C-alpha cells in the first residue's frame, strides 16, 4: 500500500509549484497591463478607457502580494514536511519537492 506521507508530499509540492507559477503570471500580467495603460495615454485615448485599464492594472497588482503570502505559507509547510520526513529522502517525490522548494525560494521576498 502507498505511504500516505508520499501522497501528502505530492499534494504540497503541487501547491507550491502552482502558487509560484500563479505569482509569476500575475506579475507578467501587471507588466503587460502597465504597458497597455502607457500606450493608451500616449495615443490620447478616452479618459474612461484609460481609467478602466488602470483599474485592471490595480487588480493584477493586488493579486501579487496575495499569491506571495499564500506561497510563503505553502513553502513553510512543504519545508516542514521535508524536514520531518527524512526517511523518505530516497524517494522521487522527496527529491522533486526539494527542487520545487529551491525554485519557489526565488519567488519569496528576501528577508
């Protein structure tokens, strides 16, 4: 029978991976939206259109800290599992989780 700790490890690894990707997507979206707002202003578009695009930009910018907070929490949880389940060190899931943690570390704010 499969070890339930491995299932938990897989799930937590997936969460960290997804949140890191989500944060990157929101940052990219905010950059694209910022460019769109500048383009609208440069082209002299209607103030209402510019204002709507700025609102969309603000929504994207608000999502980045939320993703970062959730990523930090998931990172700590996964790191705790890896530290407490040293006997799983040889499993593929454990090694994958370590790689995902290293990649996600780049998405966390420097303390």
